[in-house]
């Protein structure tokens, strides 16, 4: 069969067989009550206690007999290997055996998982067909998960053995893995939730109800054009998202340009300034805006006094949300764009200049078009971030309702109407998918590859004046504003009661983060410590996983060709278009019952972060990978490296900036996210942001702000550490020399 | 160069059997091509842009898979083997040096991947760098090298693996003219010295003539002709090859009769009557190709000749270039005689070298 490396193939099969056996014979089959990381079970009746027993011991004790086909299916590949040693046409046979084992195994695992739950048969139909079961089972635990994983990789290895993607085990495995993840953690929960959109209050399916909800005037009304009422939430969201997308892209581009091509020494100071808002929980900026521009805000009262007018609530609504989102999301655009701006090969610009183009012409006709993928990505990110953000609209929205807050209130509010939430989610999805489609159209099929394998020895061009001067002004305004906002946040944490008593105090910090020495060592007495450690642990777990999944997916998308690649892309893109609120709701609805029981665990938080933030990893990866000349991979392949090795030694090192961006971003997002988190936290796994929101609801601004400040500082430290850890990629480029000013 | 260098050759032959490559279900980049490259031979794929040279090369490397047909390297059928598993190295047009690795790391990459021991890696890499004249450059990054040096690193990187076949895709296209001649000579020298099998893609006929044992001329996804440089130059199969390799005067003529037994054809051109190798053609219209240096101008001629007038006379240093108008078309001629020249307007007699004119199918 095509290009199959049989040695590698057998080793791969062996590995997954081992994993499967480990899952079946050694690890507890069902989910443990005490969470993934407790190991109490080891000393508590394992391996015979049915709560902790591996499947093998369950079967030997005559329990859960419906699991008995599993070992048979697990041993199929072994049979395949043995048979294929005896028969000359081994490729066909082994491939078929593997596929069979994989498909049947996965299907059977899912079927039994969904069919039998904590109350026996999960459906009336099954009870009628087979009679009462008289037994029950919990969700998949370590054992069941590992067995599923090994079935999955049997399947992908089998597909590779049959010649797909030229028999490349690594690529087929990676594709299968990503598909399985996306299917399980995006498609399944979302479809599960959308199904509730076509149900009426009593759980009956009804299209009429669905359409009347979908086209209601609350969503699509245009009253604001004719009378003094607000428009439908869909229009509100759209207007806001378009503004935010466009403005953050513009600002991000300006920052990226000033940081890399202004020739200004101080430009590197911009980076920390733009990183600050990224590491700030979103509603904190909203709070600061209120402190500044609210009815009794510092600026509002100052201006009102100056002009002798009454202070107004002008900031609540579109202006406030817009300002807050610009502050929050511009840095994202900056991070996306700086990679792209740095990636534009200087020799291209030099080429243009030698073709008698002026600096301005060069910028307009060469540099800018080459940055198109980055610009499109930045816009898309801004657009979707704005659509998904609900911290700022919550704090600053006033009467300006947007989709994300409406979804939230549909679920947690008095209505508790999951159907309504699902309908709103569909509207949101339509918007975000359309934006994605438009971006695709705009980029077209052009190649934007500029980093070739030749090592570019050009020098980045200095910007033309007419770009530089407005850029300086914009950067100046933005920077000042940011500094003021952060000043407010910092100051607020040390003030007794904001707006009333401005005497300086440390009491908020002590309440939140007090530590006392006791005989047993340090005692973390402060009320915030619990959520703080949880947040740190979960973010640190989620970040590398997110980056890994995102970059592998990007690699598959950019560098590999396989059947149904478009469908694959659509699947991974879907998570990009689903806002956190929706993910949160979908997850509690989907993962509350077996076979996957995760509600209330830390795992569900980690998962939600991975799939919420994976698109950022993908985008960063795609943008920077499509600037890597493909002949670099090909050179490595012809030198005898396989795809895995090529990925590890050529692609990954060249992608360091993208990796750093993905790591930093997913870590920080996990620390600051609120929209999905608010649905998923539990008493045991409380996160910093939901704790802070709780304080805000109690009007405990002091602690809320003190905690936020602490978070910001901690993240700053972590971000810097990561920067050191990943290191600067050492792609050689001559450093721009300062050009002496011409007289 | 010494014989006990650390790099040997495992040169093997390459064979295409009716190989077709179709991109995206439509574009036929290579159409039913069969070709053979002997072990230790340097074969050039020559042809205009877009004729399928790069695609052919990439199919040898395993970077593209055939749509139909099969490929053999040595005795082995490699049709379905991916690039990783073929013993073939390639020097890319863009060099494709890994920008994050220094020269030493670049050159030793393939050796590290094949898990050689440290000592061998060090030895082979250094030998490779020596071979291309870059000993001592190991610590540099690719961006700190000139174009020519980068190119040599790419060659060294491919060489140290002692591949069965070494591929070059327009390796000189990023170099300046002087360097081009030098580098192509170096490549040829390395090839003969190490006895490598090399497949070399270029669109430059001069380059092809200079480096090749054999040239395969490609046209529209197929092979137009294959042969030694001399064969191609002197016995082009058709007017496309005649024109693509060097310049040629190509004229319409009539074959009046063919002597199949002797393999000769009778062609008349004005009062000239030529007996030429018939090359399998029969009586009827045909084309006549004559290289400019096989056309001689004389003031007077005793043998039958074409009368003409010099229209253009150019002195280009080491030879003269003439354009002569006759009743049977305009002829372009080159003469080594730069001392006695014909001026424009001069009456001349045009004669052909004995083995100069070649018949081509119409
Ligand atoms: N990846 C590809 N997809 C589609 N068509 C291609 C691809 N690569 C090459 N082609 C087409 O195949 C033909 C031959 O290309 P190529 O082998 O690169 O030509 P050459 O190297 O001789 O200039 C061209 O018409 C080209 O457009
Ligand atoms: Mg080419």
C-alpha cells in the first residue's frame, strides 16, 4: 500500500494497544466522585470496589456485562498484526482490521455510554425493547477514556494503513484527534443546545415556536430609526462589533507599525502598554470607565463643573461599551498584527523602493497588501470578541442590549428560557460565520508568503511621514488614556470607599490576600486565595494544551491536503464563532449527565478554555505558517525527516512568536475570562473572575479592584516568564540601522 | 581531490514509466512521460517555463505523487514512497535553508535525522562543507551568507546524505552571471568526482549544454527529444528543439525524392541541390534547419550556392554576425573571420557546411 512505513505502523499499533489495555485492565473505568486528581481510590478498595474497579475486574466479578464486547474489539488489531504476518497482502488486511476495530469500538463505547445512564436505560424505547436493566452506570472515567482514545487511533492508523494521506500515521492521527475533539467538545454540546431551540417549554419539538422566536422584533426591530426606542439586540450587536472590529484593527496596525518601523527608540515601551489591557479582566476596564465617566465619575463632574452643565449618563450604552472594548481588544489586534508586520520581508519593500516608489507608495502598494491576512484576522478577532464580550455590556450597557447579555439573562434571569438563549445564539452564530466568510472572500487565493528559505537580509523600511505622524498622535492619546485608566484601577484598590471616603488604606488587600504565620507554617487566611490558586492552576493547565491543539490544527490546515479539508476547517472554525456565553450554557447542558460527566469539575473549565481559545492559536498559527515558505518543509522531507520530525524541528522553532502569542493569550484568557466561566464554576472550583463579579454585585468595589490589580500583576510576571522561556526566535535578520537625518 | 573523502556515492538509475501528473483534476502537468537516467549520469530537464520540469523533478523526490504510471530508483519501485523514505536529496530554487539553524546545523540536519552517531555526523558535515569550500562557516546563520554561499550550503546539505539521486531545481537562477558559470562548473565537478546521479532542471539552454551528459527537452508536459548535447544541437528532432537549443535558421523546403535504401533525401533550394539524411521522412514539404555557424559567406563560389545581399553586419568582438537576404529567405550567419568582413550591401554567395543542414518534419 501507498508509502506505508510498516515498522512505524506496528510500533504505533503497539502503543495504542498498550494504552487501551491500560485503560481496560488497570485504571478505574468510571468517573471518580472526587475529581481527576484525587488518588484516594488507590487505597480504598481498588481494584475490586465497583466504584473504582477497572473494566476487567468488573467483568470478572460479573458486573456491567454490557462491557464484554470491549476487550474483543480491543484485541482485533492484535489479530490483524498476527494475520498480516502470515498473509502476503498484509497492508489491506491490517488496515481493514484496524478500521473495523476503531469504528466498532468507538461506536460501541458511545452507544453503551448514551444508552445506559444513572437510571438504567436512558430511553423508554430501550426499556420497552430489552426490559428493565436493573443496573446503571456513571460517566466515562480514566479507563473508558483511554479505551476510547485507543479505538480512535486504531481507526486513524487503519486509515493511514489503507493509504490515506500517503500512509502518514502522524498526519492521519492528528486529523482524527482534532476531529474527535471538535466533535465531542464543540459540535456535540452546541447541537445539543440548539436542539433545545426548536423545543417549546414542554420539551416538544415545534418549528413554529422556533421561527416566531427567531424573527421576533426584540431581536430584529428597527425602532431606533423612527422613534426614541432601542433597536433589536441583533442590530445593536452588529453595529458595536463592526465599530470595534474596524477600530481595533486600525489601532492595532498603528501600534504594530510604530513599534517596528518608526525608528523610534522608545517604541519598545509600547509593548507592555498594549499588553496591559489584555491581562485585565474585561469588566475591570468597564468599572474604570464608570469611575471616570459615570454620573459621578471624575471626568464627568470635572467637565460639568467647568461648563456649568448637569452631568449626564452619556457613557452608558454604545459609547461606553465601545471605549471599554477598544481598550480591551486593541492589544489582541496588535498581537496579531505585529507578527504579520514583522513577517513582511524587508527586501520586498526595498525592492519596491528601488523601483522608484516613494515610501508612501511602497507602504500603500507593497507593505499594506502584504499585511492583508493579518488585517483580516485582526478585524475578525475584534468583531467576534466584541460579539462575545459580555462583561463590559453588563457593566456599561445601560439600555443598549446586545446578544451576549441577552443570552445570559435568558438563562440566569427570571425567564430561564433555554430555547430563547439558543435562538439568540443562532443569530450570533450567523453574524460571526458571515464575518468569517467575508474574510475568506477578501483574502482570496493569493499567496502572501514572504519569508523564504533564503534568509532575508533587508532592513525594515521606515514609515512615510504621513503615516507616521497621525500614528504618533493616535498612540499618544491611547497610551495616555490607558495610563489614566490603570491609574484609576490601581488607586481604587487603596481607597477606603470609592466616591465617599478617599482615605488610603490596605484593608482590601489584607481581607483578600492576608497571610499569617502559624505553628504549621504559612496560613493563607485571605478570602481570595482559594479562587486565586484554582485560577492559576487551571489557566496553567489550559494554556499549553490550547496552544498545542491550535498549532497542530493550523499546521494541518496550512500544510496538509486531505479529503474533506474544507469540512475540517469549518469544524474548527465553528468554535471560533461561538461566544463564551454559549459555550458555557452548552457545556452545562451537555456534560451534566453520563457518558461525559464533568459539571462541577476543574476539567470542564480547562476544556471550555481550550475550545474557547483554540481559534486564537489556530489564527496565530495560520497567519505565521502561511508566511513560511513551503520548500522548507519539503527540504526537510527530502532530507529524510518524516512529517512529525519536520513539524517538530522546522515548523515549531520557526513559529516561536506564534507559539508565544498562543500561550500568552490562552493563559491570560483563562485567567480573565468570565462569560463561559460564570456558568461552569462550582463551590470547589471557583475562579477569580466570578469571585470578583460576586464582590461587585455586593458593591464591594474595594476588594474587587484590589483583587483585579493583583491578578494583573501576577499575569504580567507570568507573561514575562513565558517570554523568557520560549525565547526569541533566532531567525537572522540584519537590524535596522538608524539612518542619519538628511539635511 | 583525495579519494578517501568521507562522502561516497550510492548513485542509482531513475526510470519513469508512462508517468502522468494531473493537478486538481484538470491541469495535466506531466503527460505519459517515460524516461531513463543512468546511474552516475547528469541529465538536464530543459524546456520553457510551465512545461512540467519542476513537477517531474518533484515526482522523483516524492514531493508529488504520480497520478498514473510508475517510478523506479535503482531496482526499487518507489512510486508510492513518500519523500521521507526515498534516498533522494534536492537543492531547491530558493535553497530552503532553515533560517533558525546555522550552517552546520543545516548541513547536518539530514544526518541527524537518520540517527548517525555524533562522530560520523561531525566528520561528514565537515567534509561536505569542505567540498563546497565553506569550511569554517559552520557557525553562520543563512542570513549572514551571500547568495552564492547559501547555494553551496544547500548543495552540501543535500550531498552529505550520499543520496541515490541528487536533484537540482534551477539552482543558479538566484545567482549573478559570473557566479553562475563558476557554480555550474563546481556542480559538474562534484558530480563527476563523486559519480553522482543528478537530475538538473533549467530553462537556460547554454547551462544545459554546458553541464549535461544528456539533455531531455520538454514541451507541453511531454518529452520533445532526449540525447547528448551534441545530438540535440546537431540533430534536433523538430523545429521546436532546433530553435530552443541554440539559434537555427529554419526554412520551408520540398523533398523531391527519397532513397530509402541509403536513407538520403533529395532537397532543392534554388539552384542548390542537397542530399541530406532523410531521417525517416518521405517526399513532400519539410523544414530545413541550419546553425548560423554552419552557413558561410563567400565573395565568389565555385560550388553551387545561393546568391544574396548582406543586410546587416555586426562586429561582436570574437566573431561577426551577418544577416543575408536571398531569394529563399533571410539567413543568419556567424563567421570567425573578423579580419576580412563583408559590409552591409555587399553581394555574397551563401554555402552550407557539409554536415550543416538538417531536415526536420514539417
Ligand atoms: N500545485 C499546483 N497546482 C496546480 N497546477 C500546478 C501546480 N504546480 C504546477 N502546476 C502547473 O503545472 C504545469 C507545470 O508546472 P511546472 O512543473 O512547475 O513547470 P516548470 O517547472 O517547467 O516551469 C504548469 O502549467 C503549472 O501551472
Ligand atoms: Mg520550475
